[in-house]
């Protein structure tokens, strides 16, 4: 799924296996973030195959395995501000956590915070 600010290849598994089936709802959320803050977003991790997920010590049931998650950096915006905006935008339907250097968001269909 390509949009004005994102190309499907940005979400592909970093191991090169080709897994890039990203949830369109997640891409929509990222577009909203891009428009709100008016600055580029780097996708540190999008889709992950089982091998890549194990290599990065991801959870066994990670939303990245389903193409539902992205770890992002919004240029010049603190991760907490990104998380606060996402919480306002779609708080009851997403998984969300602001780490020190990036924000995790996912479209799991229910609220989850850690």
C-alpha cells in the first residue's frame, strides 16, 4: 500500500525475506502523524518474519509478525508527543508505547499499553 508519504517497501522485513503485508489502518495512522507534525517519519521496524522477530528478541505474538505494527521516529518530535497524539486519535483500538528514542504503534484492535 503506497500513500503520499509512504511506500510499501518502507514496511518490509529488514532481513530481506520480502514480507511486506502491512495493515492499511496502520499506514493511515502514520499518514495522520505525518500530516499533524509536518515532518518525515522513519520506520525502524515494520513487518517482521519469525526469524527476524527472534533475532531482535521480539515477543512471540508480536504485532510486527502480523503486519500490524511499526516502530517509528518522527523527526524532531519526542516519542511521548507522538504517543499522546495517537492516544487521542485512536486510543481504544491500538497498542502504543513511547520508548526513549522511538514510538511503537500497532493496530491490534484493542487498547494495550506497556
